[in-house]
């Protein structure tokens, strides 16, 4: 039985189901929660970049008004480091020793009656240090290098031979800077212990991981921990790990015997919950004079922390990007005295694609070829690394449809050849193939006698539209009106789900929902299939389809019975089924499961005297497989485009030499686009439902950002003739 | 963030009362719009033991005279920007106001407070940084060896390179505005050109105000009706951002000859920077791009750039040249 209503590409553009709650301020974000007797915790950060704590004098803080407790490594007691996760090791357990690995590292937590008292007392914790020299530069020879950190380095053919056979070789190095996730909602943890059970409300993108990690940190059985995160104030990846402050809040609650809330301050959001790490990438591309790639060699070096890891596969993106017989991609990390980086929207992909797509543009210039034509000629019609057909790929359609929407044919090839009044005009393009990701996931579906349904899974809504698309999907799979379906997310008591990350949530949860609903429909049918009074008597699952709040026999709409009727006659108030879905391996599928594809077209305008640079237009054409909700999907791409403009033109967390202190750790100083920086943005979807999963979707949470920065950089070259090989591109570089 | 340190709050009903309250304790501060004061208190940079709320004092409103305005110090930025005489006779003042901050902030921020706003330098504003001569005299300057892309290149000293952030003050200093203040020892008038202090050895002293003195009004001469003026602000993002460089220019022309010129720079100096050398080059000369270039050179004479902000010397000149081309209409 397939319960999809049809291979429609675009789902209804419904408004957010939780929209009214959010705009009315009634969505319970963790920052808004309060419990009787709740205390407030404020973390104290290290003011050196490397060394040891030689002494802590907390006496002034402890005797300050309202202070209940000051936790340091001297009194925190042992905590376990949580086990390895699918994204690598867990953060080190906090306050376990005197070693300082980075500026801003939590060295104490002050717990007081009020937030103001805790904040004030936090300034009274006097920490003395033994300084060591902090290692802060990627190129510092003292920095330990991790090679092939994720086992994803790729190799095919013979790159040296490919380069030797090339008519043209470009060899370029690109630099990217530290960027910060900084969702609007500062990360917040509220912890309380009730009858030996640790209850946590938290800003997380991964309730299931937090559940197991917190249990491990406190050596508790899983049933003694609950994580609740029904609403999270954005993430961009910041909520993908179980951060030390989460553990510290739970510890503070255990120590004081009262509920405790900890809200990271805005400056702490720059050091305590990850960031996109700076990197240096070298690209070699070889091509014949007619524009056929002969070699791709991509080497990436990114920053990581001393005592922690992060997942940032960067060069990897080049392995499957183009049809080219010879390719080698290699990732390296340098261990530095910095706060640990972490996935930020499009981790690895955003930066890796930036370098690749700039290099492709540079190759096009060297070849004297239209960069669109160069990309079309090297389109990877099969997966170049796996040698399998793609589950779906509309890259060519993205490029061609985008060119048409954008008016690429108006582009004159010469740099500095286009103007609008006094402004230099440049057109730039980047192609994107976003890495596929999907993980094992479970969901639970319930129909009730009143004709409503409740479906849930422990995935999280971070503003991405998850509630809305899962309500739509469940309604479709059960044949109910969307108004009759509610969806639960973000609680660890729900069936386990992977992270809201890697652009994999919708396909993962959606596939599990598909399975849960399939089972539920089967269970409902089983109640009546042997009942001669039922119009569905004698039906097998293959004979029925869902619709109008019940089941009907295919081809005979008169033989229909509602869920309410079926459950009522069976004397059941509700019926529940659980489903789980695991992605098949490519070899089993006989095809390479594809992530989303996209083409990004950008027009920039540059003031030739003042270097002022603005993005005037951006067109994104995306193959995201089946789009469950056109409005949510378009919003994802628009939001990603704005993030990409920030990455391209504005965003850089600047740090001090010597300490690594982030010197612009406020949203007044770390600048992101404002409305005046955001141009007209056009989004279109192409492609077909993807056959690699039962619901036909591909992840689109990150592809909106990826490709914008290189399209800008390429447009800046076209406008000015200046090739800027670092981000962000600021006006001083164009003077 | 929340104001953390306990402080006394006093709402003054009269100017004399405000001054009296200010003199009664050592670390009192006046509170007007609060858009700088409260931020800095929340960050623990300013820790006054007493805040004297002056927002109820009769210091608002704009007096219109034939040749000048007298702007009450509590006039908000939006109110001044909306003034029709400002729009007609001081258009670059209006431009400077409307390119500052956001409308929400401009509805709160006062003109007196704008003149006294503190630098955005993060070494000043982050109290976890040990070195800042402005915040902790004698402790050193973190910006000189640290992140200083946005720091000043003019009016600096080895003790401080913090940029003055005001746009409005750049135009007002070019107009020879006068600050009226009142204190325990009476009232006085200070020309804005003599109001600000470059950092020298003690960057904690930023202006000529004596302890407890209160700005009551700013007297702003009007430009001649035939004058043309322009405030050009160049910044990293398109809005809601401080200047990397700005130029306030007002000229009176006879044909292509510049009869009178007023020039000031913002975003590049430790104080609103009146460019008298540039004015001297321009005054009485035939407008030309070559002349503008000479004037721009003169405006940045003595600049002391550092590696990350060296571009500002060039950017300031280009900004000024563009502004001059714009007001004179001469582009060759």
C-alpha cells in the first residue's frame, strides 16, 4: 500500500501551524520558563587562552547578596564525558581540572536567587592563572594536525596524470574566517530534579542525543532523564551538541536541590556553543582547452579545539561535484587554543563549495569560457565517486532554469564590462550539490475515536517549519484534514529521532512517519477486515487507500469507513502504531542517494571609488526532491541566502592575538545583514520526488546558504576584475 | 543583559535640582535617552552609584532664530531630523541623523546624549579586557595591538585609538556649533570645536565638561540659503552601522568658485574631526577634482594608521572627494 496521494512536487504553501502561538508570545521557549524556587546560574569564563588555573578565590562571590553556590573545578565533583556521538566525540565534561584550553572556557558557575545577583557575583570570582602561550594560527607549526579526520578523504583516478594532461591548470588558495551561529534565542537550559529524575528544558537540535549524553554524564539510567525542547529559538547548528553549560546547569540544580536556569549571554554565544571555523583551502583544477575537467585536487585545513573535535568535512564536497576522472580531496584540522567549532548551517559544504566554485569560475576565465557552459559540460550525470546513478539529480535544470530566471544571457563576459550608472555590475554563478544525509528514526502515530490524530517523533523544531510539514505529511498519510492532526516534537520520551541538522530531519522523520502511518492504517484495517458488517470486509492492505478521515477500497469510494466509526465499533478510544525507518545503503539501493542540488545566480553592484558592494539580486533554483510545503521551503532558501550574504560580505569573528578573545562578540560588532543589505530574492524548485526514501524529499535546510558566497565572489570579479580569495569581501579590499 | 549593580535613581524636577543631585555623590551620572548609558551599565563598564533622570527637565524643543537654531539637549534625534528648518537649511545634519542607529534608537536618543556618546571600541566595552586607558587609566590600549580595523587614524595617541562614533557631531563641528552647559558654578558656552579632547595621555577625559555639568542646549548656526551640503557615510553594511569613514561638507559657490567651505570627517578620528586644512585648500579656489584631491590629502594630514585600518586613510579621502563632487556638482 502506498499512501502518498501522488507524485506532486510542490506541497501546499500552508502557514506555520505554530505561528499563532509564536507571534502571540505563547510558545514556551526555554528562556521563558520558570519553576517555583528556581535559581539562576551564570557562567564565568577564562580570561586567558591557554594555561592553568593557579587559584580561585570565590569568597567574595559566595558572600554576595543572593548567592547560593559557586561551582568550580575544586568542588564540582566528577562528571563523565558523554560517549561518542554520530558526529564525533562529546564535549569534555566541565570543571574537571585546572587546564585552560581557550579564552571564555567555563571556569566557574555562580548560582543565585536572581539573574542580576548571579551576574554581579560572577564578576567577583577571582581566578588567577599560570599563562602558557596560546596556539591560535592555522599555520602555527606547533599545532597538532589531524589528517583525514572523518575518514571521508576521497580518491579516484590519478590526479598527477590528470593535471599533466590538462591544457589549463588553476592552482588557487582561498581563506575563510570564523563565523558564528548565534541564533536569536540565546541557548538556555533549565534543569530540575524531581524524585531522582533529571528534567531538562533546553535549546537543543537533538533531544535524543541530549537524553543519552546527559544520562551518561550523571551516570543515570535513561528513564531517569527527560529532555524537553518543543520550541527552540533558532539553531543554525549551535544546538547540535550537549554543551558543558547544559551539564553544569543540571549539576547546579543537583547541588542546590532547586530548579536552575542558565542563559548564555550574547558574548558567551560566541565561545560556548560552537562556530564555523576559519579555514585555508587549496584547489587545483585541470581542464582541456574545450573545458573538460581532467583533475580536481582539493585540500582543506580547518581549525579545531585542543580537547574536542568537530565535524567539518570541507574538501569532501569536491569529490562528487563534477564528472572528472581524476580527483583527490583531503581534509586536515589544526588543533588550536580556541573554543570548539561546531556545525554551522552547511558545515564544511558552505566553505568547501566556496573554494571549489570560485576555482571553477577562475578556470572558466582562463579558458575564456562561459562559467555556466563549463559547469554544464562537466555535469556529473552519475555519482562520480560511487559510479552509481543518482537517485535523482536536476542539476542541469537548476543551472538552465536559473540562467533564464536571472537573465544570464545579458552578461557580457569581460570583467568590468557592465555598468548601471556609476556602479560596476557583476553577474556571478555557483553550482551546489549538497551532501545527502538521512538517519534511522522512529515515529508514533495515533488515531482517536473523535477522528483526530496525534503523531510524534523526538526531532526538533528550530524555526525550520518541522511542525507544519509533519502535520501536512501525517494528514496526507492518514487521509485526514490537517486541522485534525497534531504533531509532537522535541521530547526525549518520544520515539528516537536524529538531529535537526545535516539537512536530514524531514527525510528521516518523514520516512518514520510514513512507516508509522502505514502500520497504523494496517492495524485499523485489521479491526474490520474480517467484520462482515464493514464495507472494508475482506480487504487486504493493498486494496485500501486513505481519505476523508478513514479508509476506502481502491476504485470503489462507496466502500469507505471512518476511523471514528471503526474505532467506535471496536470499543477503542484510540489506536497507536510505531514505525521506524532506516536508510538503505547505496549498493542496496542500486543508486547514490542524492542530497539537494542548486544553482545560485547573484548580481552585485560595486561603487568603483568607495568599494561599496551590494548584492542587487539573487536567484536560487533548487532541486529538493518533493517539496512538502512550498512556503516553508522558500523561506528556508531565502533565510539561507541572507546567511550566505552575511558569509560573503560581512561576517567575521575577529580574535585577539595572544588570547583568542573574540574581539567583536556582540551583535552590534559582529555584523550580519540587515534589511537594507538583503536584495530581491527569487526562489524556484525543480526536479522530481526522490525515490531513495518513501516520501520523496531531499534536505533543503542548508543548501540555501551554500553557493551564495562564491556566487558573490565570482560576481565581484566580473564587476571589478579583482579576484578576492578570502571571505568576507569587504570594501577595503576593493579600494 | 540586566543592570546588575545597585544604583540610586533620582528623577530631577528642575535643572538646579539635577545639578545639586549630581554634586551630592561622587559617581553620579545623568540619564537622558539612555541608549549608551544603560548599555554600558549593563556591561558593567559604567557603574554610577546614582542616576539622575533628566528627561522631565524643560530642555526639549528647538528654537528657531533667523541665523541659527537653539536645540534643547533633550530633543530627540528623530525630532531634530524632522525639523523643517533643518531639512531646508541644514540638510546634511538631517542626513547624518537619519543614517545613525535605527529609528527606534533615534526616538529615544537625545542630541545632548549623542554628543556625549561613548566609543564602540570593544576594548573599552568589554570589561573582561584588562587593557583600556579610557576605562582603566594607565592599563594600556588593547586595540593598538589587537583588532583595530575600525579604530581611528586621526587624533590618536599611543594611549588610545578609539573612534568617536557620532555622525551628528561631525556635521555640527563643521558648523561651529556651540554647546551650552550649566553646572554648580553657573552657565557657560563652549564652542564644539573646543569641546572634544583628543586622547593624549589620558583618554578617559573625552571633553571639556566639568564634573556635574549638564548640557542644556546646542546652538547651531544655519548655513546660508544658497549653501549646499552633504553627509556621506561609508560603512560595511547598508544600514544600522557605524561609519568606517564619513564626510560632512557644506559649500557656498559662486559659479565654479568655492566661496566658503566647511569640512569634517567622521569614523576615522578619536573626536569629530574638523578638517580646517581642507577648508583652507578649498576656500576661494576653483572647484575641480584636482583641488578636491589636494583638499582630501590635507584633511588626513598627520594620519597615524595601523596595519588593519590603513585603508581608512585612503577611504576617508575618497569619501571626502565624493562628497565634494556631490555638493559642488563638479566631477572633472
